[in-house]
């Protein structure tokens, strides 16, 4: 994305240079035609033609598409040298064309960076200062005899310092503007990603509602009928095992439907003061009882000593802790360390941190982590983290994810403190 923006800006820079040079050329023709005594300023036209030639070269480099930042720096330096030549042939210290230095300064700040804008301002100050001092003290011959008219030293210094001040003020403004634009683009990119995820969540909700109504009741009838037959019929061991598989798979599908319903039907949750410490501890005991949290996983953290109470819904936080811890355990099939922390309890917000030392995530996994039906695990349904995201959004919280391949993953949920009166 950044490369595309740079390329677009480099193209605009080329076009703006052509516009400025063309306006200078048209102005020179007008002056030439309106004054019968004026002699054609051939070096001026040579500079204009040279500028067109170099612009064509820059367009060729732009089409090549490589080294865009280097191209931008080269163009800025070329333009500053070109402007210095224009100032020299148009009167030196008496010239009014030194305002043209502002265009490369602005371009460097917007196309490359704020630092580049200050570098362009510094080079402009050096070139203009050397030109004015050289002409004033006679180190550089005046382009025309009438340009050799001496001005006072005070006037010369005032001209230089005013020009320098304008150069650096413009560079500072461009640096601030460029920084604001970059932050705005990044915020828009994040907002677009958030909107895409929310749209997919909404689509998942519509799908889940349809699936639940179409499957839930027939599935319950099938499961109930098989359980009755299993009790009443004289079955062989193999037949009992097959019926057990039917019942188990029916329960698994039923659980999936319940997860679908979390998207489709916003439940009327009952809120109260709950102990997140107790809910976290209970979740761990359930996972241990089911054999999913085996002895290979070492559980650490301050969650038991924090005694964190919060105004919310216990069922929602059970889902959050269940999905986060289960994913962490899945990421450590050979064992590892699971860290569970409650942090920042004395502030206006606090963090719930679930970190593991497992396999970590790829960039693609992190990009699609909260999208429904996307799972980084084999046989995963891709709904757990989507549900976590939805619940955290309901509490006006945010989720930060840090993960490296083969080093582990840390998921931090930040929630604002709530109370019964303000909830």
C-alpha cells in the first residue's frame, strides 16, 4: 500500500513541475511579446528546455517503478539547482523568483517524509545563501551589468534571513501535515479492515439464524430418538459404539449451532458484579476435567491473586476465557507455558492477558484471526475468536495480538471499568 502511494506522489510531483515550468515559459513569452525592446533571454529558455528533458527522463524512471524514494530525492536536488540558476539569471539578490524554492520543499515533505522537507529547506538555504553572498561580494559575476548594483549589507542579510525563515517554516508545516496525512491513511486502513470484519460477522449472523431454525429441531429429535433406542434395544458392543458416535456428533453440531446463535440473536444478558478470577479458575478446571488441559501445560500468572470483580455477564466471560485458553492449549500440542494475567487494575481500564509458548501465527493467520469460519487449526470451525471479538466489542473494549512463529502468542483484551450505575 505504501509503495502505491509513493508512486502516485512521484507522478504528481513530475506533473506539478511541468505545470510550474510551463507557466514560467508562458510568462516569458508574454513579457517578450509585450515589450518590443526586450531581448530574448536565451539561457532562460535553455533552462526551460533542459527541465522538460529531465522531466521526460524522470517519467521514464517512474515507469520503471524502482527506487521511488531515490528518484524523489534526485528530483528535489535537481529542482533546487534549477531554481538557483533561475534566481541567478533573473537578478540574483534582487530577484523575486526565490519563492520557487518552496515547491521542492513542499514536494519533499509530502512525497518522501517530513525529514526530507527539512533537508530540502537546508539545501535551499545553502544554495540561496551562497548565490547571494557570492554575487554581493563579487565571487560570482553578475549575470547582467544591471544586476551588479550594490545594495547595503543590511538589506542583503535581511533578504537572506527572511528567505531562510520562510524555507524552514514551510518545511515544519509540511512535516506536520505529512505526519497527519500518514496517520489518517493508517486510521482509514484500520477502519476499512474493521468494517470488513463487521460485515462478515453480520453475514455470519444471517447464516446462523437460517441454519439454526432449519437444523436445530430435527437434530434434537434424532439425538433423542437414538438415546431412547440405545437404552431399550439389545445391542452389540459395536452397535452401541456406533450409536454413541451418533449422539456425540449430534452434540457437537448442537454446540456449533449455539455458537451460530451468538451472532444471530443478541441475547438479553443479565449483568451483575461477577468475579473474573473465579470464572477463569472454573474454566481451567473444566478443561482439566475434560482432559484438554493436560499436565504438559504449565499455568502461570496472577489471575488467582488478583481477585478481579467486574460488572458484566458471567456467561459471556466464560465464552471468552474458554475460547482463548482452548486456542492457547491447541497451539502447544507438545506442552508449554500458559500465562494468565489481570493487569492495570487500579486504572480506568484493565487488561486480560492470555499468552502461550506455542507455535505462533503466520501473518495470514493474524490478518484473518477474527473473521468467521477462518481457523488456523486443523478441524477448527473458525468461530471461537469471532465470538470473543463480538463480546469484547459489546463491552467497548479492544484486542491486541502479538505473535511470532515458534515463539508463541499473546492476546491482550483491554476493557473499561464498569459499574452498575453507569453500565
